[in-house]
């Protein structure tokens, strides 16, 4: 089948149906400009016809492009579902456009029960729920439907949505993400045993999940109920859900409070983050590649059974109540690339955590102590290192330049990681970005001078060494780090001058640092490394200062001593005036004699 077949003319009725659909579309960008009465509809943009019969079998006008360089020509206006009247249509994708109205009218009466529709995607461009469907009663003819995607379409008025879906026994994929669903209708029997993928995420359910729902787990490989206000389930039924094999299980951002420490999670991709799970960590199948249990209330230590997670690539345990030392087998998890253990109570040293494929290591706000192992800086793939707010001591290793991902640009992010970050008095939601190289060693007890090798990491954009005991000068080599966007050396013991490219908050708390943007350098702020010891020149300067001071005092004393005496004692004043008169007369006579002698000559 093709959409440019020139030998086959499309069916006249199919052409009319397509043109009726076009009438309501606002196509300012020319996405369907090829649609006209002058050409066979089999050659129109997005239209596919049967090579023999010329009947329209597929219409693909989605505006989702994987290529960022290709322009997106979205359609706007009215989505007229008269398009479903195409008798041989098996595939319809109108997703990711900007329609503002869905017109259903009386299409149910024009669709036969022999509808061949298998794939239907009307998903909205964004989730502002401008598009809405008040009922799904017109859905009954689509008994052959296997893939249904209505993401972002408001269905809150359709309280019997599950009953309608239950009439589609062949369904393999159901995606109703962000549809404003607020209830789970209770049914005696769910006829969805073929279902493989279920996505009901980003809804606002206010009722319990019915027990019948958990009977669907036989063939399900992907279950996404994240961000749907789920807070309570039948514990026994819930265990059947999470213990059954799923390729992906997403229950993130709900309010589920359960102790699952005795359960085994059989998932490749497990995300239970942002809930209130309690007790110890569960057992997890060796097939797991992604584990996200962050933002919960898990406690205790990491189970010994996790030593079998040889395929684990991502581990996120951020913000729980976990404690104890990390097991030594962590160094054997060779596939581990992203590890986020921040905001827990782990203790001991971090020497056992070294995995050769690490890209992201976040251990901040634990109780780890000791020095930073040099092996950590031999991880050539590492681009995000966060060891802030702990009890680490010692100096920075000189082999830091081995972090080659921070020397040359390379992107190979395995899993996006997001966490809360408090810096410079503000709380941020921080997402690890593969384009952003970051080193954060702040709020520890590190000491010594900065190794010059640190400034060879020219791809680093965020460098935070604040609140330590680091000393020495800030090398001029830091000027080579031209991509630096965030620098914080505050509250250390640096001295000398520093770059002017950052504001004063990057340097505060270093009393011996000076120069813009801080205060100007003074003699008291002189660099101790460049200061010279006391010499004869310094003694001469001191003598000159004393001499000048003495001359000033002597002049003032002599002047006021003489003038004051003349002013107060009359005899001295008269004698002084007579003296100046005699001197003046003598000078006058002498001058006249000299002038007379000169004239004679």
C-alpha cells in the first residue's frame, strides 16, 4: 500500500469523506495542501490506499516528529470524526495536532459493525483538555480495535468509560493518559484478557481500584497508573499486580501506603517513586534494569538479595530513611550507570561504590566519611558527581582529569534523574541534564589546595566547592573553563584575587580574597605567598614617615611659639618691629650705594 500510487484511483465516496473532513481543518501551514478534487486521493498527504481496490485503508496526519530539524505542521480547527465512516479504514492517527473541537454528530449510524479499524489515536497536542468527548456510546462498532489512544482528551463526563472499553475484546493497548477520569466503574467481569499495555496515568481517581481490575495481570507487560491520586488498594490484590511479571510497572506520584518488604517485584522497569511505601526494601527480580523507589518512607538497609541485579543500570533511592553501610557487592554491578542514594542515612566509606560505567553518582546528604577515593575520578563516563553535605575530608585527588566526559563533549544519558536541590538559600527542583557537566563537593571538610588538574575539565558547567576548608589561590587556569555557568567557592580559606566573571556570592566567606567583585585589595589583604619579609627598605620607609611627622609637629610648635609670644608680650612686639625697621633701613642704604656705583661705572 502507498499514498502516491498513480495507477489506482481512490473510491469516490472515500474522496468525499476526506474532503468533508478537510472543510473543518485550519491548515495555515499547508499540511494537507495536496488534498483537492483534481488528484486521486491516494496521492494525498497522509492517505494510504489499497493497491488493488483503491479504498482508503490508512490516514496518518499526526504532527509528532522525532527529527527536531524537521518543521512541525500542526493542524488546527475542527476534528470531524466523519473520517471514521471510511469503510475500509484500519489505521487513523490524528494525534499531536491543535484541534479545538471534536465533531462526532451521528457517525454511529453511518458505521457498520464490520468496521475494520484496528488503530485509533486522537491524542491531543498538549494536556490542557480543550478537546473533550462527553460520551463514547458511538464506539460500539469498533469491535476489531486493538490500539486506542485518547491521551489528553477530557472524558470526565463519560462515567461509564470502562464499560465502553470492555466491549473491545481484541484490545492490546489502552492509553487514556491525562483524560480527567475520576472514577473506576465497577464491573462484574472485564473482557480485556488480551490487554498488553494499560496507561491510565495523570488522572484524578477518587474511587478505589475495583478488584476486577487486578485480574487483568495475566498478559499485561506495561502498566502505568502514575500520578493518578491512587491512595488505597486491596493489599492481597495489589500483591498480585506487582508480583506478576511486567516489563514496565509505573505507580509513581500517588499516595500508596503499603509495606511491600515481603514481596518480589518482577519488573524490568520499576517506578514506585513519590508514594508512601514503608518497611524494608522489597526483593527484586534479577531482570531489573531500572529501579526508582525515590521519595518514599522505606527504611533499613539494602537487601542482600540485590546482589543478583547484574543487569541493573539505574538505581534511584533518593529521599527515604535507608541506613547502614552499602554492601560490598555494589562494585560487582558492572552495568550500573546512574546511582542516586541522596537524602538517606547511609554511612561508612564510598570506596566500594566504584562501577566502571557510572555516568551519574549522587550521594549527597548522607553520613559517608573519609576521603574521596582516587578511583572515583578514573570513571571516564562520569558527567555528574554530587557528594555534597557529608563528612568527607582530605584533599582533592590529582587524577581528577581522568573524568574524560568532563574534558570532551559526549552524551549518553541512560535515565533522567530529578531531585530537590537547596543552594544559595533557594530550593530548586533539579534535573540531571546530559548536556551539563556538574561537580558538587560542597559542605564537607575538604582541605588543601586545588589541584591544577581540576581546571583541565573544560566541559564542566557547574562547580561547587563551597563550605569546605580549601586554601591557596584560585589559579588563572580557571579561565580556560569557558563553559562555566555556575561557580561557588564561598566559605573556604582561599586568598589572593579571583575571576570577575561571577558575582560576589561565589566568593563570600573567604576573608583573604579581594578584588572585584569583592573589596579592593589592601596591604592587610596582601597575598601571603607573594608578600616579602621585612627588609631595609621597609625600615627606611618607617624612618621617613617618622621624620615627616616630626617636621610637621616642630613647624607648628615653632610658628605658634614665636607668633603667640609677639601677640601676647608688648615689649617683645615693639622690639621686633624696631628690629625690622633697622634691617629695612640698612637694606635700603646698601641698595642705593650699589646702584650709584653701578651708574658711575
